[in-house]
């Protein structure tokens, strides 16, 4: 988004005033995005090809960003300090220092930035940020930068880097440097590969990263510890191709969606979670999310209207779209459990502390299990306990003797999943 805004402003200078107007407005309400705006401002100053417009941009930028070196938020303050120095260096290169408003303040700020240890450390980190320190908005505007260089420099997993060879296989025709639009104007097209200058800058950036990581390794070795350099990272997105090999066929995808709602996919196990006794939407939403994650075959609720509740949706995060959900009202619950036992072959298990309940750590879940959770306040009523085949309780070490029902359900679902993953494996 920052890159898109930079390109728009550089290609359409008349909208600069609107940008600065928004800059003034946003800083009073959305302090959290100031780092992005400061980055955009730096690139506007560096990349403006017209010397006169660049000088004008430098004057407007410096006077607007100087106040942010005193920002309340540490990250914004340090980012603003690095931005002031970058803009001031542009002023020195273009010879407009004398005409800049607030020159003495800028010089005092630069002196502080270059002598304060925290500022120096943060500036060093930003100098390794390819987007902030090295990106050329025009020369680097290519598929190679977007899909290969940036993911690589930001330590994404290697299987998420897309080399230019991928695009060459599916895009055999090279686009011209400019494309004629329907209204007759010429518009620069995104290139497939980068220029030689870009490759040199990326190589230099990689060299600095390797040096930094080797320093981490050396420091760890000296202290007798393993390296703590960046290695493992979060990766919560799973490519849909791993779930559906024929995803590229839209018709097959729609069929897969329908089968998924009906509980057909093999990744679902024979565990049915019954939450008819529960009342609170956040608990139901959280359990819905847990069920989808661990492949529960079906979720039973007291009313399907709960799916439209905003508190339910806040916890489910769309899990209800991918999980078969069935409505069983309270008056019908006992007969439903009986049906699942005698007609579907399920074992009915309740999560409850009773005189004869079994400890979860010693209980083996049958493959076909219906798991009944109790009400938040009263648990499972006695008349339904008589319908159950087994009661299971979670071993506890504390005094309270009562877990939140969402937590209890998640623990039981995971124990079932773990047992059957081991038996399958």
C-alpha cells in the first residue's frame, strides 16, 4: 500500500497537497500509521526526478516531520528521527539546506541522532530495511521484486518465494515498457525482471544480512549457547492447494465447498461436539473455531441463529463457513443422543465430574464419539447424565475445580485428536 501511494504521488504531483492535508489530519487521529506516512515522505523526496519539484518537496517534508521526533510513541519517534536524517541528507545532496525552514533545529536533531546510542541502534536497523533504505519505486517495480526479492529479504519461508521462472512459464509474452490504455494514454507496465542496479543493491543487502547473522552465531558460540539469530517464524497460512489438489478448477472447488459443508472430506474424524446446553455466544464461537481447526465432523448447537451473533463471529473468525453445523434444541437433546448411539453407532461421552467419571489422562476415546458439554453454570443435568455411556473429567491441581467450558472442550477435542492421530500414524 505504501508503494502504491508513492507511485501515485510521483506520477501525479497535483495530488501532493491532498496528501499533506491528509498527513496533518491523520496525525491527530491515527498515530499508528505515521511510520508508513513517514516512509512515503522519504521516497517522495528521494525519487522526484524534477529538481525544482524535489526542492519544493524537501522543504514541505522537513518542516512537517520535524515535530514527530518528539512523538509520544517510541517507535514513531525513532522512525521520525531516521526519516529526518534521510530527508536532510537529500537536502545536502541537492543544495537546498539554506532555503529549508527550521534548518538549525534540523541540524541539532541530526547531531543528537548521531550521538545517542538508541538512535544509532535503530538507525542501523532501518538501514538494513530494503524498502526504507534502498527501494527505487520505479526501477524496482517488477514482479521479481514483489514476489521474490521482498519475501526473501523479509525472511519468509522459501516455499513462498516465486521466482521469475514461474511467471515465464505462464506468461510467455514479455510486456512492452509502456502499455496504451483504452483512453489513449501511455501507462508504464510492471516488468517481469529487475535491472542490474537492483540486483547489485539486493546483493549488498544480502551481504549485510549474512554478516549480521554470522555475528549472532559468533556471539552465541562465545557464550556457549545456540545461535538466537532469526530462524523459525510464524506461518499460519496454508496454501489451499495442500487441501485441494484440483483447486485451479473452479467447478471442482465449488463441489469441494459443498462436500465440506456436508462433512464429506476425509480430514474430518468421527467426533461430534454437542453444545446445545451452552448459552454464551463467545464460548460457542470459540468452540466452533476449535472444531474447525481439529477436524471435528459436526458441531451441534441449540439454534442456528447463533451463527449471526456478532460475539459468536468475533471468536469463530469464519470457522462456521467450513464446518458442518446442526441444530438440536434442548427438548430434543436426549432423543438425539439415543439416536446417535443406537442408529449411528456412537459412544456418548459427557464432560462432567461425577461419582464414576474417568480421568481424561486414562481414557481412550472410541473412534465414533459424541462429546456433550455442560452448561456454563450448571453443567450437565442429571437426567442427561443417565443417557451417557461415559463421563470424563480433566485432571486438575488447583482448588477452583472448574474450567471455562470453552477451555474444557478444547482440551477434550485435542486429546481425542491426539489419540487418533497416533492410531492413524
